[in-house]
């Protein structure tokens, strides 16, 4: 009877834990992959490296709270694409501006498109980032693929010019990530990103990289 009572006490606890985990996964914000939606909030620091070279090198490096590099972004020589990789060098995303839409003379280098892996095939498109309007330079909307209605799945308020931004779900007040720049004398500012728990941090990093590229383009790099 003791064994039966013990097992009866364990099973509900295990079932409850499984239910909590399943609920967390159901509520998670996932765009790139479930494995990137950590159970705890994350602080990430993004550092840009401006190195003049004819080789594909790290343009950005992303470090966790311990200073360990977790992601990096490579530039593609003679190309506007940016390649997001994990620390082991495996390609996760391809980030590129869509030159078929927008006017460079008005600094509309968006929309930007993000693809899974090393690809620019429509079949691998994950999402598109575009400015909300000509008159709202600090607001961007993110449209997940395939979203033919072009509604706003995520909203970005602030494009980095004021050194901070928030990312929310749709047009709601539900914030899933925030960014502010760490400023240092005679050194480039570093975006520090706080990603909420159960939010795909690779997705968030790719958004901040795009905002940094837009900000630098508007300043003439």
C-alpha cells in the first residue's frame, strides 16, 4: 500500500510539471525555433566590429550576461546580406534589405526580409520588417510569413536613434523585449537587449541587427 501511495503522490506532480511546461510552450513567442525560447529572461549585448578587409568577417558579436559569445553576424563581401550564426558557426538566418521596395533617396532601405538558413528563397522567408509610414521613422512593423494580409504581428517603437526601443506583440501593450544602448566615451555604443522569458531570442537579435543597420545607413555609416 505504501508503494501505491508513493506512486500516487509522484504521478500527479509529474503530470502537473508536464502541464506547466506544455502551457509555457503554448504561450511562447517562437519565430525561428522553440529551442531559442529560454525559460528565463536573457540579457544580450551586441557589439559591432568595423574591420576593413576583403574577407567575410564578424560584423557583430552577441554575448550573454557572462560575456560569452552566443551568436555572430557575418557580412557577405560585396553584398548587402547579413548572415546570423550561432557560436559554433552554424548558419541560422539570412538578413537582407529588399531593394525592390522603397526609395534609397528617402532612406527607405526597408523592408528588410529574414530567411531561414543561408537562403533568399520565398519558401524560406520567416518575416518582413518595414516602416509603418513615411512619417513615423521610429515605428516598424514585423509581418510573419506567410501573412498575405500584411497585418502587424509585432511592433517596434524606436529605431535606435534615441538609443532605445521596445518590441511588442501586434499593436498591443505586451512588450516581449527591450533595447537600450550602452554609451562609452570614444567608443561605439553597444545595444543591450533584454528578452523576456519564453521569447525567441534569435528572432529578437535579428530585429535589433536590422535596426542597427538602418540607423547606421541613415548616418552615412
